[in-house]
C-alpha cells in the first residue's frame, strides 16, 4: 500500500477563473507540511512569468490517497500559502498557458507514465509569435527542476487509470504555448 498526498492550488483574480492545479507527492500525513512548502515555492518561482492580476492559494488541507485503490485515506493540514503573479502589463489571452511536462521513466503497458502542469496567466513579454521566449522557458524549467530536486519533496505523477505512481525524474518545457480550449471564455 503506497500513499500519496494531493495538493490543490486555486488561481483567481481574472475572467475565466477559478483555475485548479493538483500536484502529488509520495507519502502521507507526516510529510504534508514539507510538501506544501515545496508546492508554494514552485508557484512563487513561476510567478516571474505570471500576470500580476492573478493570485493563488495553495489550500491548507491536502488529501492522502491510497494508490492501490484510488480511495481517500486521510485529510491533512498544513499552513497553506498564497501568491500573486509578479509581472504587470498586457497578459496573453487566459486560455494561453505555459506547459511543464513531467517524465518518470516508468513504463506501463508500453507507455511512459507522464504528467503535465499548465502555468496560467502568461504575459505578452513571454510570447514571440506563439513561442515562449528563452527567459520564460528558463524560469519555468528552473521552477520545475527545483521542485524535482527539493530534498523535502517526493514529487510524483499519479495514474488513476493504472492505480500507480512514479517519482518525477525530469521536466521539459515545450517552446510552444499551450491553449486550453475549456478556458476560452
């Protein structure tokens, strides 16, 4: 029986919000505060590319899930955290977001277990004709690599389909800006 902790971040402040993000970590209740701090640090590091009108809350409660069944086993508490984007100016359309791809090197049924995080509220200065500029890629990749290498975190990808999880080994930030069709309102 492996337990993982799910931390939810809620983004607000602009039309089309709230937006939600879930990040998973190996381990249950005792490790929660350290994992919560890792999530807060990750979003604070991404803030350098995010519009100042967008704010977020890393919820002060997290869910502990048993991977063998996918069922919630416990609810943990930690201090929680808030943040706000640090770039004022013209934002890209809210549907346009940065992408971080998470790689695990675990293969199930011939396919690698991978994850994806969308970074909302990018600024126009991160964009060059639909391609992320080098500083934006470097900032998002740096935040991702710091989350992976954080000694207090066991960041993982969880598959509800296969009821398994795997520690994230590496991250990639595609140059192309992602467009979320469900966020085109």
